[in-house]
C-alpha cells in the first residue's frame, strides 16, 4: 500500500475533520474497541474508510441523544453480531427515553426550587441571603 491516502482512505485527522470528532476521542473509541482498528500503510499510518466514518457518526449521534457509552456499546454489539431486531432496539431506546424523562422531571423540580429561592432574595447589599440560607438548611 502506498504511503499517501487515496480518496476512500482517510488518516485520523481527516476522520476527525469529517465527523467533527476530537482526535483523542477517536483514539479512545479505538482503544475501547468501539471503532475497529484500521489497517495501516506500509509506513505505519492508520487509514480509515467510509465504514469507520459511518460507525463514528453513529457513535457521535448516539452520544448527542444521551446514550451512555455502555448503551452505545450494546447497540453496536447488536449491529456487529447481526442479531439486532427492531423490537430489541426499541426496548433499549424506550428504557433510555424513560431515563431522559426522569432527568427532565428532576431538572424541573430543581428549577422550581431555585426559582422560588431566588424570588425570596432581595438582591440588595445586605448580609442576609435567602439563597445561602436555603443551601445551608
């Protein structure tokens, strides 16, 4: 194999540019096996192809949607094993959605408490502060 990169082969920096992913993050995904090790040129350069691009985009999109690394790894295992069924993927997605909804409910409760506490604060230059008192209690 030549030392230069052809149209379908990318070096890590180009993979990072095309996907918007940090170089260190790509290294992490390789180290943890989420991205398969790419082949190397005769001079040792890693070369990635469109399958690497697609897999990395899958991982990044799943991260954007709040899936954990373990959840993504589970989805990739299904895909890699060719055993995925829509029912299983849906069940995993619904479980993740339930977690997201729980987090949203927690954030709404936090928002209400903070708003009520902030509303009690005069914002004046006085030593007494209802916000600090609420945090201390």
